[in-house]
C-alpha cells in the first residue's frame, strides 16, 4: 500500500513540474503569435527577379 502513496506523490511532483514549465513558457511569450505559422507557407521567400536585369544571353534567343 505504501508503494501507491509513493507513486502518487511522484506523479504529482512530475505533473507540477510540467505545469511549472508550461507557465514559464506562457509568461515568456512563446505562444503569443498563433496566426503567422498558419499562413507562413503562403508568403514568398524571394522576390521575383526583374527580366530587364537578367544577363543578355538568357533574354535573347539566338537564331
């Protein structure tokens, strides 16, 4: 029976540790931005290149 009390007390300590870690992460602002990750894949990483700035041998077709 004493083993049950030992296991229950250890599980309460572990749960308290996870709760403390969660509260620290919330207070540090880790969960503030929940909109940007959902639309991040829609943003372009690079700007499209200007065709007038391309090298001449790529823009003209040789005949």
